[in-house]
């Protein structure tokens, strides 16, 4: 009997409850402020973040939509850095969906071992490659409805691919996004689909993809889950949660990550804008 492809859960991601995009919902602001005030405040934070991270980009290395789709599926339950260190060997050996669809699973598992859940992830990426070959002529579809039907692909993965490989706006509600928008009291929701719907309604559609990058970058570098670096946070004057983390400037500075702390980033091949701003490329697998 043909085995059903196992699906590795996405990182704190939106559940797939249907193929259609979540409708934007103009919910009541959790703070009791007027809706106009909330919209203004949210957009101001996004504008400030755009200045803090003018080089923000997807932190997965990819050359085409197929690579981005596979890398995003592999990023469940691990870091983008680990995926970026793993995919060069995978794409060198299997550059197309056709190649990966007929690969020897044991060989793929061996390559994917550093990503964790490597057996399930092998089934997912081979399963989605087969589906691309059989149903989409070996191309990644540019529609949400088709993407979420691929094995191992949820709304979050679909929006990453649509936003960054097809230029179609989407909000990526990952674990950082959920935490930060609640700290900023942009929403009181905890369900990823509802968060997506409410935050979508605060911003013009054209801002959605960059907004996702800004928020996720801030969560990874400064506004950490356990100890946010409030004392070194450029948007502290705008933040209702200031003081939830370290407020001493010197101690807070030591909590900063990636380029904000003077460390390498997650991409082995970051965009030039990142390098120009003093960012450093990540080391290859085994080098650090
Ligand atoms: S002030 Fe603190 S809680 Fe607010 S965004 Fe900055 S790091 Fe996060």
C-alpha cells in the first residue's frame, strides 16, 4: 500500500482550515483605543521597523520558487540557519521536482538528517515534488488554493512562497509574529488564522509581506520570547510592553542577535543590501 506522506508540523503556524485566504476583519482594538488610533500606532511601528531593518528579507536561501517551497517545509521545528546549511547539498543533487520525486529516500534522508524529523521531512519534500510533477507540470503553483493541497504545506508556508517567490502579498503568522503583535496589543487573538485576519485589516495589502519580515526580524533579534532586550530596542517609546524584558541598556545590548549583536546572519548567501549594512553571511554546515 502506498504510504501517506507524513507532515511535520509547521513552526507555530496557522492551521489549514480551507484553501481560501482569511478575510480581513476589523476587530475591536484590545486596548480600548479607537480603531483609527490603533491603525495609526500599528503603521507607525511598522515604519520604524522598516528603518531598523531596511535590508529585511526572507532568511531562507533560495534561487527559485521550488527551492523556497522545499526550504520552507524543511524549516518546521528547526532554524533557518540549519536549513540553509543543509539545502545546498540537496539542491545540488536534486535540482528539480522531477529529480526529487524519483530520488532514493534513504539518500535524501541522509542529506536532511541535520534538519531533524528527517524521515518525515523526506516524505514531505518527495511527496510535494511528486504532486508538483503529477498535478502542476513540475512547476510551483502561484495560488494559495493549490499550494495548501501539497503535502506538508500549510497557510504559513504558502504565504512565504507567494510573498517572496511570486510577489503576492501575504502575512506570515509564525511564532515571532504571534508574540510581537500581542505585545504591541495590535490584537488580543491567539488563533493564527484570527491574528492573520485582524492584522491584515490594519495595513494596506501591499505592506503585508514586508510587515511580516519586519516583525519576524525584530522577534529574532531584539524582542525575544523569554528576555526581550527592551533597553536596546529602537521602538521602545512606541511599545506598550516596554519593561517586559531587560531595560538596562548595557545588559540589553548583550541580548541582541545576528547583525544587531555583531554576529553572522542565517543566510549563507544573503542579499547585498544585508552585507552593505555590515551583516555577515552564515557559515556552511560544520564550519560553525
Ligand atoms: S520594548 Fe521590549 S517588548 Fe517592546 S518591542 Fe522592544 S523589546 Fe519588545
